[in-house]
C-alpha cells in the first residue's frame, strides 16, 4: 500500500530533497546535487521561476512510513501563455517501484486537473531552463552538467503511467 502526502513541513521538504540520495546511493555514476542548492531551487523565495509558476511537491511512503518516491507537479503560467498551451509539468521524479510511480503520477495529474490543465509533460526540474528529460541509455557513463542520471527502470515506470 502506497500513501501519498503533500510536502507541507520543513521535515517533509528535507525528506523530499534527501530521497534521491537514498534511492541512488548504489549508483557510482549518480552525482548528488548540493542539498542547499536543491532547497533554493524549490523555494519560491529564492527561485525567480516561481514568480510565474506554482509547484506542489508530493512524497510516497510505504506501509512502514518509509519514503518510496517523490514528484513535483508544476504549473508554469508563463509557459502556457507563451506557447498557447494548457499543460502542467512534472519533475523531480524518483520512485522505488511502479506502484509508487503510479500513485505519484495519479496525485500530480489530479493536482493539474484541479487547475484546469488538460495534460502533463516532463520531466522538468522545475523548468526546461534547468535539468530536463530522462536518461534512457548510457547508464554506465557519468552525466554531463545539467543532464539527468536516473535508474534504468524510470523510463518503464513513466511509460507505464501513460507517458511517451
């Protein structure tokens, strides 16, 4: 059983930021971001992106309460205005299982739908001007600057949720 909760406290935010360290600990090619930089990147007070966008962070937990995933649902009003679109974005995705991924995407999609958005795209972290996309091959190589490096199963997790 996967439980999803909204990140609403400093402790939750710390868990959100720390989860990739746990999830990717065994990957010698994963380069951890600086925690302080991640906190600033997710802060509406310190990241100018949030002058024209909103994000809601979510955590997935198992029946023991251990974090098993995370996702950000992002509504970039400027992107939609500029591109005459009506989409939300997802980013900062990490999951330990396809079940956690499905639960995270379900809650992110509902968040977007409540804002009237008709589709979601991603991953963007938090926008196309920062790290974006998903590694689908080359898992045995070190990432380049601002390029994602994720576990191989993430592509199937995301595709299993209806994304291509």
